[in-house]
C-alpha cells in the first residue's frame, strides 16, 4: 500500500469501534514471524504469504475463501 503498511492499516481499523469487527486477512510477501505475530495480535483473521508460483494462487484463493467464511460466521 502506498501510504501505510497493512499493520498500520489494521491499527487504524481497530481505533474505530464501527470498523473493528470487520474481518481482515493478510496476503503478504513478508515471511517475517514478527509481522505475522503482530497481525494476528491486532485481530487479523488470517496471515498468508503470497506464493511465488502463479499456479499456487488457485489453492490460495480457496484457502482465503474458507478463512473468510469462518471469520464471517456468527456463533
């Protein structure tokens, strides 16, 4: 993102009570464990590293669909 990174964006979402319940997933090129830990601590529904192979994206899309369905289900 040109003006802020995903972690900063998630922090801004959490500051607004109207937005803090929106499910947010991270699709990133960062394999940094500290980034993942922070994203999940801030409430990210999932954290996935972008595949380097284009063919792997179809499996990734399926994983994202499942994660978003879980995140939007009400108990």
